[in-house]
């Protein structure tokens, strides 16, 4: 919530919607956890669609966006735009939670790249890119229903061949549907607990 209130932008921000805390235990296995997460993501989308907002900004609870995040992402004027954030073991791997989609798998093979090759760049104009959902700005039209026989885009548990999770699979389906997407490595977020935003000069360098 504090990260949203700290955004420096002329964009009118509505009151943030915070998903309620999980009150019970997940059933055994990762699939149950993924279904719960996907359900919450779609709950956020449903709340957004009954508002009058033009864009949905999704911010994971453990991701800390910089103050210029929303203002920078909305200026791309694309259907989906995202900042970047590090893996929790960034100090060892030096990679972010983003990569270029390759055509050899139904989900796309998200291959991460070294931060040194990402910094300061914007990806997605020529190739399809994929990433997380931690710092994600989405236009309303992505979620609209365009055909009576086709369901509108929403988050789903994972790709049919289980090669990636709900967040990356959403990126693929958005771009397969013809929507535009960008990953902006000028928007670097913190990732709690190992890479906090206020320590960015320490872990990023």
C-alpha cells in the first residue's frame, strides 16, 4: 500500500484494492496453491472491470515498485507493460524474473538473461517477452469479451504442458491474442526479503 501511495505521477489513482488474507491452509501440493493464487488474480480483475479505470496495476505483496513505476509504464501506451524485479538469489544468479519467449514450447520457453544485458533497455517491440505479475500494468481492453464463443482473457493455473506458471502463461496468451507488451528494465523493483528497494544500490551493483 505504501509503495502505491508513494507513486509520483499525474495519473489519477483509485483506492488500491488489497486481496484478503488467506484464512485456511492450502491442500497438499503446489497445484492447490497455484489455484488459490489464480483465483485471487481473477478476483482483482473482476473488481477492476466494475470500476471506471482505464488500466489495472497489479503489485505483488513482496514486490516494491520505485516511485516512477506507474508513470513510466503507462507512457509506453501498450496493452501490457511491466517493470523488472530480481530473483531472490539475485546476488548469485544476477538475473531478473523476465525473459524472451521462444517458440519451441506451447507456453514459450522463458529464458532469463543477465542483468548486465537488460539494464536500461525496453523489450517487446520485436519479440515476445514474458515475466511475472509483480509490477504489471494492463489496459482494460485486454480483459474485454470480443466474441460470444470465446471467453475473455483471465489468468489460468498454468500452461497445458506445465512448462510455466500462471503469470508467464498470461503474458504468452496476451501476445498470442494480438495485444502489445513491453518489459521496461528502467523500472527496477525490490523483491522482499532479499532485495529490498531501499538497498537497491547494494544488491543491484
